C-alpha cells in the first residue's frame, strides 16, 4: 500500500465530503430547526445520519450500487421520500408563527430527525450509488485501512458541519424577533416542500 496515494485519496474524500455536506438539504434544515432549541442537536442529528449512512456504505461495498441504479428502485425512493419531505415542509410552514414549532414540526428526538431526513432524501441515495460508490471502490483498493479511514473522514465532515450549524443557530437565537422566527421557519418549510416535490418529479421522469 502506497502511503502517499492513500493520503491523497483521503484528502480528496475530505474535500468532496465537505462540498457535499455544506449544501442545504433536509438534514441541514433539521439541524437548524432542532438547533434553535438545543445547541448540541447537530451531534444527535449526525448520529441518526450515521446510522443510515454507514450500513449503506457497507452495502454498497458489497455490491448494492447495482440495485440502486435500477430506475424503478430510484422512482420508489423518490416518491416515498418526496412525499414525507413534502408533508414535513407543509407542516413547518403552517406553524411558522408558532414559537414551539420545533416540537410540533419535528416532534421526534434529534437522532430520529437525522435518521428520517437522511433516509427520505433520494439524492442522498443517488449520490452514494454514483459518486460515493466510486470512492468506496477506490477505498477498497487500500484494503480494510482504506475503507475504515474513508468512513472516519467522511463521517467527521458530517458530524462537524451539522454540530456547527445547530450550535451557531442556538447561539444566535437571542437576536431573533418573532418576525425573524416566522421568516426562517417559513423558508425552511418551503425548502423541505420544494425538495419533496422536486425529488418526486426528478426521479419519476
């Protein structure tokens, strides 16, 4: 095993992982919403995310990416995931003026919120079936060290970012007015709903 090649590979993993995780999406929205109540929510949300992601990585390493590339499988994931995200987004928008919107729109524990928003995001699965699968295949070329290092680097990026998001949200909430609260949660409600509709249409066609 070439240590330099492994180091360069892990650097590329870190860069691509960070560019992916900072893009707004359902898990990001959950980190903001839950972070308004608990600054440590991002860590718990990340745990839910990891509980979905690590088994998926293992499954892809075993060859699941062939199944995930099937059109009807992608359509099913897109429709089911899109419907759930649409429902969550509509509920959040409806309660944008309610300061207890966290408990009402996301009543579940942050771990469950992270798990649900991860599992219902069709592009999460698509990313792993394409870009992620390529990284996994490359990691397997370095043996067990490569795949373990890959998982650690990727998950560290996820945990660090979502914890930062929830912590920053919580620390800044003292500057919020009721109008700011309404605009913020209304915007995230619309965002989740748009993701839901887009996922259903994109994966169907």
